[in-house]
């Protein structure tokens, strides 16, 4: 039986007025396209370049032109466009919560309405991934890419020089952090963090989610992000106290003010640029592609850059994999868009994409030898072999609650003493958001 996530949809009056004219109805069938497709997502840099290679091959194969458009603030931009009656043809949606919200507002086209067989489209995907594109038993797209967020990036040569073993427990990671702090001089620190503004606050949610899953367990994790456990619960406070054992002024390069003043890409640069000031960085498997593509192409995988899995905190709860996935869905029902959605589901598209080193693919038809370096192949293996998979919790929250969770964590790492009152305020917001779903 397929596991589904049922995520609440916020109802926006302006959107509702526009949606009747721009998508979601199926009484007209799939119309002919005009030979061009606008594709909207939030990727820039090396991630955009990698996706463009996929789109270029699609154009070569079909003759259908594509125009890629991007915005980091995906959700407000897509809402504005929908309200104006100007949706993209296809979007790659970064959160299953947003997929559900848009589907329930009739903004997305179900695969069946495009004369696509959902089972055939998803034949190379496990239920873990197809569930991300499924809302109320209707499939609205295909998971275009996936990533592990249970990865900690480090410098193998530095570990070797210092006699560090890969930590398998949280205590061992804390010990390495303290040893680095004692050995490093000048302005250098064990860790870098990039969590500037609302667009980068999600890096802090990834810290919390990995700690919480391993300390409180998968059941509590699911309850918390489904609204069945309050955010001011003691288990949340316990996880946050572990988080600030590392994410603090002592161990983060430049301190918390710097962490809150730089982007996640700048944070990567503070570890892996040619002038680094930190030794470790916690973020998803996509860090490798960004580091090699945007930060420092001279890095040698396995020597200058590598990752190890998140260590165990409580053996009772093991090592669940926290990860994410992006869903390609159509807003306009025509033959051109149908062909693109179908193409993005194929192993051929997956092979082009992973060959860039920017992503790992959840498509089981993509062979291991398609990956260009050990970093991305290692991430793909981690995704395939995970004991259990937990989707990024903040991405499952309704409405703006996910982004507000990042803002909450920004405030907590800046003023840990205010944790209780900050959590109480956020829980009140969460109750309203879940009640409205």
C-alpha cells in the first residue's frame, strides 16, 4: 500500500479567482502546444546549469523550445503569478506541502488528465517518492530529483592530519568539534553555517530535523510535523539544546551573527573555498555539486571534500535518513507539457542530470555508472540503502509555517535563553495553521 502525505492547503481568494482561467480543469482534454514551454523553479548556479542540460536534450529530441525561469522565493512568486492568471507551463516544486496546496486549489493538472498513466510514469520510482507527487490518491507529477540531507561535509586530508576517525556517534562528533576548536588558530573555527534571512533559514531546520529524528525517534518526528505533537514539547527543547552545542558563537566561524548574515552557498565557501576559515559544513548531498561547480573547481573528491552520514544520537532510534525531493508538475494541459513531464520521468533524463554531478536521482533506472564522481554516487547509494526515510519536516508544514520554522530557529540560536517563549509563540501559530488545513 502506498504511503501518502496529506498536507493542508491554504486557500487564497485571489488565486481562486484566477485558477478557473489558468489550469486545473479537465473538461477540455489535452490541447496542442505552441512549441514552447516555460519551466519555473528556484535553482540557480550549478543546479540550474545541470537542469538546463536536461532541457536542452528534450528540445533536441522533440523540437519543443524551453524557457527556464527561477526565483529563490518560489512560493510567493508562484502565488503571485497564479493570482495574475500567468502560471508557468511546468514548475519543479521544492516542497510536497506546496504540491498539495496547489493541487487542492486546482492549480495543477493530474497526470491522468494529461492522458498519462501514473503507474507507467512512476514505474522506476518507489512508493517513498511517488507519494510526494500524490495528493488525495491523485498523482500530479513526477519526482525530478532527490537528495539526502543527512550528510556532514568535511576535509579528509584534515581529518587524517589530526588523527580523526569518522564519527559514528554524536558524542564523537562533539569531541572532534572541541579538538578542532583547541587546535585552530586565528579566525578559524570547526564549523560554518549559512542561514541568512528567510531564503536560507532552511539550513537550520535541517540541523534540527536530523538531531530530532535521531534523539526523539521517527514516530515523534512524524507526529511533530503532522501537527500531532506540540512544538513546545520537551523533546523539541531537548533537540534544540543539542543543536546549540555546535551552532553557537564558539564553534561557528564568525559566530552566530556571521552565520545569520551569509547564504548557505557562502557557508560552503567558508569551508571549501581556496581561503577557508572552517573545517566542516552540515547540509545535503547537493553541497558537493555546488562546491565543485560554484565554489572551488580544484577540489579533489575524497581528499579535499567528502561527507559522512549523520551520526547516531540514541541507538534506540538508529539512523533514519532525512531527505527531500522536487516534484515536476504541469499548470497548463497541453501536448508539449505532457511530453516534458513524461521525459523527466525517464532514466534517460535522469542519466543526463546525474552526469553533471549536481544531483542524485530517485529513478531506479539510472545506473550507478552514470554518476561522474564518488560524491554524488555515494549520496545515491545512501538514498537507495536507507533503513528508513523521513521527508524534510519543515517542507511538510502547511502554508508559511515551514519558513517561519526557520525564522524561529534563527531566533533561538541567537538567543537560546528565550527558547521557551519563542516555542510557545510558534506553537500558537502552528495550531492555527493546522486547524485551517
